[in-house]
């Protein structure tokens, strides 16, 4: 008799139906998520078209503002590149930067250099950290946004007092260390509109925390139209700058840039929040529930059902090592009395293996690998191990 002989093994590979049963929930969730994303994109594709574009008459466009400015003798020119915006800046010009955060660090530095020496007005719409610090030195964006949309002026700035309440909230709030800056439309103590004082060249800078007063759909609400006209109409010419990702910097940044340098700061903060959420979820799932409490079962469960259920749990967790330990331990416990070894010494190789070798008249090395060897590497090896243990026990029991 050879203990390495194996019986025909049963395939442990999952069937197509089992794979479908396990993955259909995940696939259904992904399909629903994709469908929801497509639906939201379709719903918002029309309303957000031409956002802050002075040529767009859509609800979130800004054609109505330029039309009112034209009635007051202010001409509007739309530019889409940094070079055009820098060339157009001048003492009789207001430069409106719609999305300052789209500009790179080098572009923001070049734009600030041009506007600081132009003598005109620069209006920045909702600049966040760190772009606001480069385009308007001395201004810091608040960590929490404003949740109140309509705010009162709360300052002595003539343009704000004439406009009255306006929808400057619902966006960013700022703090300033610039002496003489006008802080208007405060929300929870921090202003949503800042007017930095004139420079030596005669220019000034307006930092606007939310773009609502420029939208076509919001222009007729509260004092939005009055405030927009006064902020953008202080000079006879308005340059409307629409930054885009396609606007390459004239002089690229020098030096090596890592992958993390190319990521916006918002993505880094979002990743950090995901790590914190994952750590909290791990702590929540790993909490101790106390000692196990035995409970009388209301019904008797057949041994075969209990074995099958436990085997399925092992398989679901890929716990081949524990399954192999359970099979070997049970086999050693049953074999020990058959070869005259006390059950207390059934798991000691020096006591069990010599007795088995004498009973089978064979070599003890294969027995050691079979009863005390390493865990199987895959499911097929686990099934083969079970067959070999079963064959060994039958051989020992044979009269």
C-alpha cells in the first residue's frame, strides 16, 4: 500500500453559474451607477452650457450682463488665452477672470505681473487656495464655504450700498491682511466680496466669492444687476477672460515635476478624506464584540449540513490552510486509537508516525508530509489531500 495514492478528485473550480451569482450584485450596482451618471449628465448638459460665457444666452451664461454694460457705454471683448488677456490689460480696462483656478502657477504669476502694472481693475471670480494668494496677495480663502446665498452689504463701499442685498453667498469666503481693503457681504464673519485698494499704478482688484450675480438666470434677483454693473463698469472697456485647459503657458515650468505635482489640490484632499473614511470603517468593522455565548439551537442540524456549511465558509474565505488543518487534525484523532496511541498524543509526530509506519509496514516520510505537511496551494490540492487522508484511514481500518 502506498499512502501517496489518490482517489479521483472532484473539481473545485467555480462554475459559470456560481461566478454569475457572486458577481451579479456588483455588476448591477455598477450599471445603476453608470445609468445615474449618464442621466445627471443629460439633465445638466443643457442648463450648464456656456457657463459664464458673455456670448451665451443660456441660464448660466452671462450675455445679459454684457448687454446691460453695452447700454451704459461699456464695450466687452472676450479672450480665451493668457497672452490676449495680458495684452488687453490697461488703465481704462476691467479684466474679468472667470475661472482663475484653471491657470497654472506660472500663468497666475504672469497674469498678476501684468495686471499689477496695468492701472486697471481686475475681477477674480471664486478663486480658491492657492490661486487667490498669487493673483491677490494678502487674501486667504476660507476653509468652509458660505451656505447663505443672499447677503447684505455690511460695508461702506458705495457700489455695495447702492446695490443693497445681493446673491454673493453660496460660494467662497475670504479674509484679508491688506490694509484698507473693503470687506463686503459677510457670511459668518467672513466677507464674500473684497475690494483691494488701489496700487501705485492706480489699479485695484475685486475678489468675488460666487459667480451668481453674473448668471443670466440670476441677474434680475435682489441687487445682482446693480452690483455687477458697478463692479464691471468702472472702466469703459471690459475684457472677459475665459481660461481653459487648452491654453498652454507661454513658458513652461522648469524642473522635474512628479505625478503628485500634476494633480489639483482638491484631488489630494479628497484622497486623504477617503483614507480617513477607510480607516474609520476598518476600526468600526474590527470592533470587539465580547466573548462567544453558547446558545441552545431551536432545531437539530444534521452533521452533513453543518459540515457542508462550514466547508462553504472556508471556500468563500479561501481558507485552505484552516480547512487542511481541520482535515488533518480530525484524521490524526481517529487514527491514533487504531494504532495504539493515546488521543492526547495524536498530534505529536514522534508518537503517531512510528506507530502508523509499523502498522502499515511502510516509510514514515510520506506519512509526515500527509499528516503534518504544509497547507495546499490551491483548491485542487486541497481536494487531493482529503482523498489521500480518506484512503489512509481506510487502509488503517482494513483488517
